[in-house]
C-alpha cells in the first residue's frame, strides 16, 4: 500500500484557540485552518492578517509566528502536522501552497477537515493511515483547483520532479546527478532545501525508510534482504536507523501491520 511515505505527527481542533506560536518548524509541515476569528501570521518578515475561513501552511525554514489578530481574542483552529517524502512530491506537482488562501466553496469542506483530524487521531492500522493520507491529499487537491494564481507564479523549479523520480533509484548518487545537470553538489543541496524545506540527505533517508515500511507491511521479505534492496550494506545499521526514525525495530513494525 503506497502510503508509507507520509507520517502523521499530531492534529487537533480547538474551537477557541489563543495560541501564540513563534518558532521554526524543523523536519515537518503543517496544514492550518481558521474557520472563525482572525489570525496575524508572519513568514519571516512577510506579514498577513487572515480573515475567518482561511488556510495556511507551515514548513521548515523561516521563522513562523501566528496568534490572534489585533482586536480578536481567539480563533477556531484546526491543523494537521506530518512529515515524509510525499510532501516533496506535492511541492513538485504544485498542489502544496505557501500563500494563505480562502476556504473553498465546497459545502462539506469543513466536515472533511474534521474527518481528517479524527482519522489521524484514531489511525491504528495501515488502512486507517491510508484513509488519512487520502483525505489530506484530497483537501490539497481541492485547494489547488481553487487557486487562481497563474502557473508561472508557482515556485516549484522545473528540475525538481525529474530529480525526485531519479531519487527513487537505489543507486542514486546526488553528486553524480548534480554534475550531470551542471551544478555543484552544494548548490543542489541548497536549492533542494529551498524548494522543499527538507535537506537533501534527510529526504533521501525518509525515502529509504518509506520503502522499508512498505516492504515490511506488504511483503514477507526478510529484513536483511530489505536492507540490501534499499542499498544498506549493514543490516544492523539499517535496523538501528529504522528504530531511530520510526521509533520501533523493523520486526516490531512488521508485526504491528499484520
């Protein structure tokens, strides 16, 4: 089941939110929604005042601040937080957004966002996780359809989608790809992080572990063979890295998905 390339971290609905967020989001992205009230939002030095019925995102990189707008005590807040290489695919395809946008006219949009939050918080197997991914992706697709910005204004670089496709190969080497495409490795790393919010090495690791989770959940291939398939020369290093990133060893993860 091809949904292991996204991991949900947390989500919540707060009818009277008074939070004052001021931080850099490290290693994960969020989708935020203010149904009522008003929010003052800063991406670095870029300032927005969001009216009720506005969605926005947070991503690694800039210092992000948001809180009730002047003259408002709170707002009705919904959000979902997640991480994984699937986000880079959304960025490359143009369905991710970084400019706040209004609520779509769809009459069931709010109900679907609530269902997303409920599904994330109750996900206890691969099928409920897949439903949550499907719900989130459907929301992003609807938002993309409702945007009226010209295609030329979108921020994704033309080289990103081919690069992400190439990175699916187990023999992918960033230095070789950078050289073949006329850029230094340091330049590729800088541009990749600027475009996706994720360091190149972290995306590569997330992609490997997403493949590992998929093989562990959907096949009976031995752990050692999975490690070799994904380019690991040492199964013990693979097991240790998997446990550090996922929180449990590969064998335990496999049992939890059976």
